[in-house]
């Protein structure tokens, strides 16, 4: 047995989703992580119960199944080749995203906002699906990476950005939270522009497995979530992350006196969340 595979009952803030459970009252999942598939867990949450949602979905990078090696040194580039990023077609990916967004829309309060992050591989498809489902896009925010992955092949521009879509559940939404003065601290100049410059997650911030390797290939930096949460929520708001990964959204929300609900299907990631929060007994 691997070091992370200890019994779930030793993790009191982890709820293992089971078929016989048909409902999760909000109080039962607040400041906890549900180990389960988001498409099965979200329908069990109360309607209109969260103030903000952050989704870091699979990007469907469509990468070839081969190793990309650096020219100068004999090391392998750490890319994304995880099973959760593999889909058979754009149609399968679109259906997955649509199913997820339908459930997210249901659990959002009338004044809640949604953030979705992606790259050029998927963000345009997600934007179309959002609009088809009636979401109203407020902004896109461009994350400029100050330390992007090097462009080893040199056959196109270095991919140094990701995009975040910020939306409400429908065009009629009024009264959503936007902390304008906080936003001014992050954008270009003094106007709170929709461009954020910050590094990718690295160093001590990386959650590691028991061998010291990075646990998650696309862990987002805490500073990115800090900006998302500070600009679009108030203290004590409920923040949902249905694909929590290593738990950055909940971890940052907790540090900012927000409440959170996280859902994650990978048990190894959930144990990483438990270590991060100090939930292990």
C-alpha cells in the first residue's frame, strides 16, 4: 500500500460519495471535500447554495503520446499527459463541459458568479457552451505567466497566457459581487484592467507526493485564486470548486475567511488536500 492510501475514515473532513446518498445539505459539505465525480455529486447539492464557483476543467490539450525532451540537456519536459485530460473527440469534450455547466448553473445563487480557466485549446469552446446555456459573460481575464514553459521546438509563439472567463448565470443577474478597489490592485496601471501578471505554481508551493514528485500536473498558483476570490466574493461567502485537484481554491478561500465546498474524484489528490490542510490524524 502506498503511503497516501490510508483509510478515508482517518480524514474527518473528507466525505466519500456513495450511490445511496441522494442529497448533501449545504451544512454537511461546508469546509469539506467530497471524494467523488462532480457530475454525480453536484446534482445532490442544494439548488442556489453557492456564491462563487471556480472551475479548472481538463483542457483537452490533444498532445501526442510521446516524450518531449529538451535540446540542451537530456531531461524530459513535465507536460500534461494525465488520464483525466484525454477525450476521444471534441464532441465528447463538449458534452462533458455542458453537463458540468448545467449542474453548476443550478447550484449558483441568483447573484453568484462563475470563473472558468483554460488555454487556447478549450477556452473558446467553453465560452460558446456558456453562452448557449444562458450564462452572461462579464469579462475575460488574461493571466500572463512571468515564467512560462520554455519554447523548446521554436515552431510557434511561446504559450505564455491562460484565459479566465468570468460570468453570471443569466443576463438578468443584478447585484453580483465585484470589489472594484481590490481589482485596481491587480490590473495594469490604476484601472483594474483584465490582465494579471504572475508566475506559475512552482517551488515550495507545489504539493508533492510521497516520492517528492509534483502531485498534480496543472496546480494553479495560490495568488491567482487569491485575486479571483478577493475581487468577486465577500467574507463568509461560499466558494465551490467541483474539480478541486490539490485544493488550492479551498485553501485560499479558507485563508481569506470564506467558506468552501470542494469535489475531487482522484483519491490521491484528496489525500494531498488533507496534508495541505493538516487534516491527517
